[in-house]
């Protein structure tokens, strides 16, 4: 198969930029021909000439990252955005371990574990204090005697810094373990530690129940090992295990790289076969995205044909519960995206833009389950009538309503790189046209 001209794809993810309308941001809503003044989302309230230009160059729609009303975390949403389905999901613990450079062995289960101050109230273990596990210092964790063997399961703790570490479970009796277990960490204090339980979707309920019992016993063990310390118990969450998924280059035909900051995105990339470049987080949103845009263009020049351009700034702004501040952050993100517009205009790039979820900037929810705006600009699929980027405007676009796992196939189609599914010319299931080097010729002699 001859090599064809390949248009690179950039997936721009302003993390958590999706939102609900807020009365304090009232004004004319882009995409509403009436011009009526009404509540707007932070994206609609922000000045976004570059996002609007990309919308005018492409096709728009609304995106439910996992499904209508489902509020995902970033790692779940990104797993879908990279073209993978629910049944392939290995659990966040795997991403955390790979991001720390501590891959689990075959058959091991890995979880995050973090410190808390715990007391007993009415026979229940109660969280009195749960500090941010990513900050602070607990040098005593290195020699706290947290390792144990419980019911034929070896439990091994590795301190990875601050107030947290990774917990590895391996069977000593040859019986399997399961990562289909719930979390013990409710993510806040002044509540009970949650009992770890087998998930109802576990393929083997008995194995999941055994794993859950061992984790509950280990949490109790940590209270004895840490007695007398200011933070005197460990909580566990995000169980994961090694997964065997089709690597991203084979699945998509793309040489890909992620610019997501932190161990989570490094681990997600490692699990899926994406390269990763750690750029840190700049002190303001425009600078953060500008660094990523410059790196994107350099990486494309190096031969990458998929770049995940991610910034955490809108999500952090949403968690402040200040809609006006979030709108100002989105305005800064937009300014930094300016260099991408002429590349799309010249047909040199396909740019897909979508938040990975809603982060409501008012109200009690951490993440929301509503739809977020999607644009796919550039390539061969043309443009619809939408000329502004935002929840209201994109709702009228030609893409309609899609899910996270649809974004990469739509982007591949816009880049003229879709796989022809009637012919299976590879052993793996491919979304994108395979690269010549991924095809295996038949030898003349066995």
C-alpha cells in the first residue's frame, strides 16, 4: 500500500471547560439569533475569537463524554476520547502506577493509598481529617510497616511522595485477584471510611469479594501500624490491573503523543501506547496553552501525526465556584490557540476541540453529566453553519450529539484516514487506515 499524504490531528482538551448557564454571566448568547439577554455558560460569556474561527471552519455538535447525564472523571473521559470502550478500561490505579514508573506485574492489583486521621465512632471508622494527599510530608510512611500478608494475598505499599503511595496486591496461593472493587476513600473528611466492596459488574464475584476483604483488613492493619502518628490510617481507591488493549498506533494508524501534565497522563499514555511529554503547568492559562501549542507544532514537525493538547486550567477555575473567573480563564486559553487557525485554513491540520467533562462553576457537583461543545475543524468534511464555539451554538451543528468514543473516528474521517471496515487487513480492530509498516506481507515460503 503506497504511503499517502497524512493530515495531522490535534485534539484540544480544555479540561472541564464545559458548564451550565449562570445568571451572573447574563448577556447575548452566541448562536442565539434572537440576541436575547439570558444566562450564559463561561464559554459563551468569554471572548473567544479563535475558537469561534475554528467553529466556522468546521463542523460542530454536542458531546457526552460517556453518556447523557453521566459525570466522568478526566481519566475515564480521556480513555473514551482516545478511542477505547468501557469494557477495555483497566482502572485508574494502572495509570497511576505507570505514571510513577512502577508498573504492576501480571496478576497484580494496584491502588492509590493516602493518609487520613481516623477515629472509631460507634463501631465505625470515622475520618476526622483528610488532607490533600498530593501536598505535605510524611517521612514515617517509608518505615511504617504497612506491608502485610492477608488471606494468601501479599500487600505491598510503596510511598511515592507527600501523603500517598501505591498499594500492590499479589496472590501467594495461586488464586486470582480482581480489580473490580469499590473505593474506601470518600474524598472528604467528617464521614466514615467506606467499606471496600466487589463491583456488581465483576466477571468473578467471589474473586472480587476476596480482594475487597483483604483491602478492608489492610485498612484496619494500617491503624495499628500508624498508631501515634498525626495521620494514622490509610485509605484506598482506584483499583486497576494490567490491561491488554490494542496499542494506539495500531488502533488509529497514528503516531501519537500526549501533552497532559502529571503522572496520570503519563500513565494513561503508557497504557495505550502514546508517547508523553511532560511540560508542567504554567502560572497562567494563556502561557500554559501557548507552551503546548508551540510544542504541538514542533512535535508535528518531528513526525507525530496526533497530538493531545491538554490544559487543566479551566477545570481548576471551575472548582473555585466562580463563573466569571472561569470565563476569564477560557478567554486566556482562546488567545493562545491563535496559531492553529491559519493551519486549519490552509488545510494543513485537523483540530478537534472539546472539554472532557463539565466542571460546574456553581453548585455542589464536582463534575457534571451534561453535554459539552465539540468542533472538528479542517480536513475534507467541510463546515456547517455554526460560527461560534459554545454550548448553545454547537447544539445546532452538523455533528449532532455524539459520545466520547466517537471523537477520534470523526477526526480520522475529517483527516481522510478512516479504516475501511469491510476489509480486515490487520489482525487487530483498527479505527484508522493502517500504516504500511503495520501490514504483514505473505512470504513466498513458510
